C-alpha cells in the first residue's frame, strides 16, 4: 500500500475543516497553554499553530514515501517494510482509542505516531544516528506536536511508540547494522527538498523554541 490513501484522507479532512473550523478553534484554545519556550512570531499566533499542524500532518506521507523509496534503492526493503507498514497503518487502521477523534484532530495524532516512529528508527541505529539525517528542528516539531496533543495522552502515545519499536527491531543487533547504503539514498539530491522542507517546518510557520527561557 502506498501513502496515496493517507493523502486522500488528509485532503478530505482539510475540506471538512474548511466547513466546520473545528481544528482552527482547537488550535486557538491551545494558545494559552503553550510553554514559555515556544514562541509564535507571526501576525496571527493561531494561524502559526494551525498551519504548522496541517503541514506536520501533510509531511507524514511524504516522509513515508521517502523512507520507502530509499529503502528500495538501498536494497533494504525487508528491513524497513515493517516500519513503513506500521506508519501507514497509523492512518489506515488506527487504534480504537482514536475513534472519538475525527478530521485533522485525529490525523494530528496519527501523524505524531508516524513521525515519532521514524525518529526512533533513526535514533536506534548507529549509522543512521551518526549521519545527521534528523535535524534538531524535526525533534522540536515533534515536541510541539506532543504539546498540542496534550498530556497525559501524548505521553501514552510515546510509550506505545517505544513498545512498537522494540517489537519491530526484534534484537539489539539493529543498532549495529551498517545502514550507510540507506543513508546515502536519503542524502541523495533527489530527496534534498523533503529534508529541507521538513527541517524548515517551524521556521516557515514563524515558530521558535528558546530553551534559555525558564518558567517563573
């Protein structure tokens, strides 16, 4: 299964949102809850959050597509396919716990699971981890999505990701696997646009993290 069905689900949710404005109101309700380290520097803070969240969702199928293509070119389909299938199924076959969430609200959670899964996939292999494929800005984007989903639910999602990663990897030897052929494909110029677009997600939506800030 390709990410095309996910893209269709996102397009439908955006069309529904244009009629209801439900997700925009949800993002507006989050403004007063943001941690001091998160700065919204656009003319409309609500739009900063809303546009970030929509782009964060839209990046999920693009990221899956990139991993899928690079795994194929590196001849590592068998290793990466379980990650790809799991990421797709977050959208296509979501857990029953998401049944009360609809539209972009539910898709944000699905996208968070997808992005966190791939982040953990990177972090738990030495050759990928040392490649600098994942910029700190992508981690910050996941932190913001975590905050928008809200605790304790987002913490429960994180815990489920760790369990899933352990199941998919099967053995500690995953960390030592030489996946430089995959790294070279991801760094290929054909995928520069995806990495640059993903890494600039926060900047594009005028959101900055200031970790020197401390709550009073």
